[in-house]
DNA sequence: CTAGTTGCAAAGAGTTTGCATGGCG
DNA sequence: CGCCATGCAAACTCTTTGCAACTAG
């Protein structure tokens, strides 16, 4: 097995991720590093994220926007155990840890023989804020 | 509202999608068109897929691999009312109409104030066939 | 010293856009 | 005829790769 060196770049990136509460793209990280005056090459960021992911330190998720992969720091894979709700209006990502979802997984496993990959799944819809907002101005139009 | 013309390109692309049982990427379509000797430009394929999707004729899904967006034909709107389970192994799309899901929607609405858009949501995981298949050859490795 | 790591720049893959032309209704 | 759709090529974004220089252990 490959040994991991503890380099400055690696720890900077990891710190950044630890201090971020939501998911970030590689580009976000690049931008942040840039605004912090830290210079780490694009390639290194991608390679590091990749490594951190395969070490299980980060979770990689694809939120079907045009944004590319998102990464998020998770203490021992925590995020792989809950679902994500993504508001299609405002883009907010809600982490949903709730026993009901566990039930749902079980149900789908038993009744439909399907093993859900919660980490990969993003449930789309509208968050509270955006639902309220919509009701105000959509008097009578079907759907976009 | 924009009117949709029925062009040759549009119907060719739609036919292709109708006759495909799993998801395809824009590139797949381009390749297929090419091997059929039909020439439709890249831009048109992308624009058409986009339009078909917003008309609700296609379902767009992102299978977080490096592959880009995937599209799949679904009979007009029929599918906006139930969830979809997508096997990340074999590509099978399972249409899941089940009261449990309705319960789940309600739960998420009440407890989390989030309105799920079932038509937009794809739940990823592994279907029965592929789960069985995996167990055969993964004697003892943690997870990918 | 050795093997993993970094930077740079170039290359790829997927997708989008501007603009002139073509085609449906 | 008017307006949407198409083609082409250039532009873009995200990500990967080759390779020489570098550094942690």
C-alpha cells in the first residue's frame, strides 16, 4: 500500500475542507486558496482530493448541476449514511439524517431488493423558503 | 411560450431514445447517429436533449462517474409521479410506485418542510441482480 | 537515498454559445 | 414570411496526464 506523505499542500487542503460546513467543488477550493494567497496547483488539488476520497476522509458527490464533483469532509464517512435534499430553486443542500430514511432503505431493500446508495443519491425538490416564495407568484401556471 | 417544431433531427433523436432501454449520454447518441450514417451536429443533440428534458419527455440523470449527463426516455410525464431507482451497475431503471414512498414524501414535507420532486429525483443503488453478482466475487474487500 | 508529491503546461472530455443559414407552420 | 432549429467552429469548464524538479521519512 502506498504510503502517504504529510505535505503542506495536503494539510492546507484538508484544513480548508474541515472548516467548511457544506460541500465544495475543486474549483471552490482553488478559489479559496487563491484568495488566501496560498498557491497550490490545480493538479495537486485534484490529486489530493482524489486521494483523500479514497482514504475515506472525504465524500465525493455529484450534484447533477453543471458544477462537477463536490467534496465534503466527513468524520468517518458520516455523510454516506444520510440522504441529501437539494433545493432546485436556491440550491441549498440539506443533510438529512433521520431514522425514517433508514426505514425507507430497509423497505426498499426488502420489498424491492434494491440496495440504496445514500451517498450517491440526491433528492430534489423545494425547500421551505422556496416553497413559500413560489406560492406567492405562481397563481396559475402549470410548470416550467 | 415557445413552440416546438417537429424536425427530422428531433424525431430521429427521440426514436433513438425510445428504442433504448437504458440511459444514454449525449456522446452515446452522437456515436449511434454516426454509425447509422445520420449526421446531426453535436450542438443540436445537446440542445434537443435539453428541450426534450424540459418537456418532460426525457429524464436526465447524473451517474456521478466521469461520464456526464445521461438521458432516458420515459413515456410522457407518466414518470413524474413516482420515484426511480437506478442501478449504477447495469443501468436498469426501476419505476417505483409504492405507498411507502408517498409516506416518505409526506414525512419529509412535514418534518423537514421540503417538497420532493419525485419526477426529478433518482435514487441510486444496486438492483437485485447486481447485488447478487457482487457477493459472488467480493470475498473480502471493504468497499470500493 | 527512495518513493511519493508538486507544478506547469498541454491535452481531453463534455457541454455551451454566436452567428448565419435552413426549414416548419 | 416569421420564427425556431440546425450546423459549424470556437470557446469554456472541469479534470487528467506527462514529466522534471522537489521533499518527507
